């Protein structure tokens, strides 16, 4: 499996994560950094600043040194990083755009859910990209960074992401070969003040499903 490098500087490395690969492995084996070392992309330590779910694909950024790590963590904490995802949902979303403002917390076994009383503030904006018979392709932008946030928020609207075995009717979800969530682009400022936008092309596995549901 070859991982494409999308952007690299002295302190940053952005790559196109394939679906099925964990962003960071707990035991130090089988994760994306290990894959990149095996590929000869970067031999040193990579510092994670955000993550993508195992089933998701797309752009992910690592820091290559502690200074870059601190800087990017600060940008994420200030919500100065703009992330855009493509998601294929079950059902036809009537509104052309919307904002989901629903607190999220963990309910156990890695499952997240909406909880107005005990959840943490979570906000996701979305715009309908295309309606496809019984599905909707949306661009989603999380304004906060909760685990599974886009997945939970779309599920809470009655439109779970196709192929999501954790959220949605399992029998329907198992018909899809992957989670239909792709990190399309990320935009942030470098320490120099220069704004950079990094994009990840749609993988064939995502495009093939789109063609099949038209």
C-alpha cells in the first residue's frame, strides 16, 4: 500500500490516508506513521495533531518536530484550522445547507452520541453537494473536533453516512465496501503567516460507490 504525500515542509507532513488504516496505532505497529517509515517517506518521529477514523480516507497532517507540534495544536485549539469532508448519507436531505449544534459525549465501547445535558459542545456545518436518488452527497465542515462528530451529527438528523457500521442500520450499512467519509481538504496558517490549503483527491473506492448509487 503506497501513501501519497500531499504537502511537506521543514516541520509538517501531510499525506493522503487510505481507508482501513489507523491514524495512530496504540501499540506502535500497523498505523499510518509506521507505514510512512516503511515507505521511506519520513524516518523520524511524527507528532499527531488530529486524527481520521480508520474507515475514513483523505488528508491528514503530522508535525515533524515539537515546535511545529505546539504551533499546530494551538491552531486547532483556537479553531483556526478549516477542515472540509465529503460524506455520502442515506436518504435525501431536503435543506440545501444546515448547521447541527448538538453536544456529544461517549456512551461506551467507542460509541459517541448526542447528549444535551452531559455532552461537549459540538457544531457541524454542511452543504448539499448532490442528491442521488436515495442518497445525498454533502460537504461537511466540523467547527469543533469531537470524535466521530460528523458521523454522529448526520446520524442524529436521520441521515447516517453510508457504510458506517457503528451508526445506522447494520444490514443496510454492510452493503457498502467502505465508510463513505473522505477528508477532502484542510486549510491553516503556517508559522510564517502564509495560508496553506491541502487537498486530497477522491479515491477510486469512494468514486466507485458514488457511481453505483446514481
